[in-house]
C-alpha cells in the first residue's frame, strides 16, 4: 500500500463511493475504507434511489446496476387504528427511460457502486475501522486504523462515516447529537412471489410502488413507516425520533411488529417470509444540525453531515451529490496545491447553493415544529379519518347534516381556532 494517497475516504456508502469514484475517474490516488465485510453490509436505507443524482455520477447507470423496480406510483397513507386516508400519484412516464427513481437493496447496490469506483482506480479496503484522524499543525493529514501499521496519510480525508460520525466529533465539528435530532429506523426484508407483489400493489410487470405511512404507523410519535416493492421481496420499516421512543417507552422492534400487524398493512405482506432484519440511525435534525463540513485537510459528506430531507424522505440523493461536490472541490484544491480550510470551504459554499442546501434550508424548522406540537400526528390524522368515514358512510343523513356533525365534532370555537392556527404554522414551516 502506498505511503501516501491524494485522498482517503472513510465509509463506503453512497456519499463516500460517489466521492471516491469521481476522484479515481480524474486519476487521483484514492483509498476507500469500509468497516463492514463489504460495501452495503452495514448500510441501511428505506431503499429508494433517485435517478438524476446517480446519473450525474455514472450516466446510464440503470442499464447495468442491480436495481429492483422503477417506481411508477408513490402513495401516502394517513393511518388511524383501523382506517387510512390515502393520497397517491401514479405516472406511467416513470415506467420508461429516463425513469424517476428505483427501489434498491443496499447490500447489492453498494457493492456494485464500489466496484465501479475500483474499476476507475480507487483502492477499496474492507473490514477496516478508522480510529482517529491524524492532525498535525491544525491540519488533518491522514487516519489511524485498527490494522497493524495502520497509519495512512493523505492530502485530504473525506469523512463519510455515517450519522454518528465519531471522527467529525473528535475534530470538534459537532457535539453529541440530541435524541430529537436523530431517528432510529428498523427495517425488514420480506420474501414474496413477484406476481403476488404486482397483483397486490396493482402493478404491471416490473413496475414498483412506494407507500409512506403516517400517523398510527408510529403510534402518533413523530416519524414515518414505509413499504416498498422490490423484485421478489418487500422492504418494510418504521422510524421515529429517539426522543419520542424514549418519552413513550416504546422499543423499536415493538413498533416494527405493530406496523406489520396493522389492518391497513397486513394484507400487503400476508404470507411473506422474513429474510433480513436491520436497524439504523438517521439524521433528522435538519438544517440547524448540519455540523462544520470543511476544515484544513478534511471534508464531511452524507449522513455524517446530517444531509437528510426528513419531509420528503430523501437522503441517498443528497449523499451522492455531497460526495460528488466534495470530489470536485478536492480536484480544484489539488490544482492549487492548497488544502487549507479556506480552500476546501468551497465545498460548503457549493453544497449550500445546490439543491441539497436549499432544500435543507427550506425545511429547517419543520422537524422541530412537528416534534414540538404532536397533535398533528396524535389528533389531526385520526380526526381526518373520522371525518372521511362520516362523510362517505351512506346512512340516510343528508350531506348538509354530515358536514354540520363533522364541524361540531371538531370542537368549540376555541378548538377550531387552534386547529386553524396549527394549519397556518405547518404551512409556514413548509412553504
């Protein structure tokens, strides 16, 4: 192994691999370190990959990547204990090239993606834990690993080591994240016949569907559940803020079982066989939780930089974009032979001016708002379900009478004003 690299990337997830790929493609010597047995072995996400951002790294990737299904329908289910109000969009334009997004299984996809980086010249080393960054004269100059003679040097180190980045924390880039800044997601892969999947989700052959679950899926705690279609498996999961799980004394696996047994979900997964169980921390703090992302000789990307849009459930696209921008920043710094914090701060500037920074800023107060005011999930979703049930039940009452009853059930004038105020507040943090 060389004594020194141009760049060392810690973590072979979407952000780290995208960065390593771009650097290797440009002829830069880059070392990609992964603590797992292989890329993807310890990586977990709901399973949706967005075409546009991946294509900016590898054009026409969908022609060879191990993808599951192109998504043609996205459903949003507002759940009560025995009912659900569902919104959806199904577009057949998403069933053909260039597509919009795909379901993926990370264990397969990340191995393929990392393999493409290796083809370009990146050196991938698995089963390697980075213990600390080597800092000399205020500049990161390499990393120290758990391997014998595990000291490695580089002009730049890219931290792509996940939501709880101990390396970024050790550099003073962030403090310990609070329980209301991090969600814990659990997920299962369920084996089910391909034809059954297509019948149950009303899909043509090869098409995919995603269902996002709100309300009773998390027992009113701030968070969401999901159910995604793969080729011959389903990905089902649920994630909630750690603060909510602690407050309500709910164990993650209990929430997972609750979702699987919910009457609105049970018919979709009936007869499916569990294949794999996974758990993962997800950054949910939003814009205000983004740590310092650039220092002398070091950049922070992906989950380690808290780059997740919790409202739209987007993370992998932001991760890949941050990795790509980090690589472009390193290449520019290499041309100048300047890896100072001032030089590498170009990464932060470009990141914040991209869709990543703009979307993070747009929803900067949303997670904290919905966490602070739990009535959106605990009261308003059940209220909406009850109103729909009353309105659509044919029982001889006129629609005027039904509307009046729904209006009365909302409560007093003071309660109606409170709901109107909450709707305005929600609009304000989402606009």
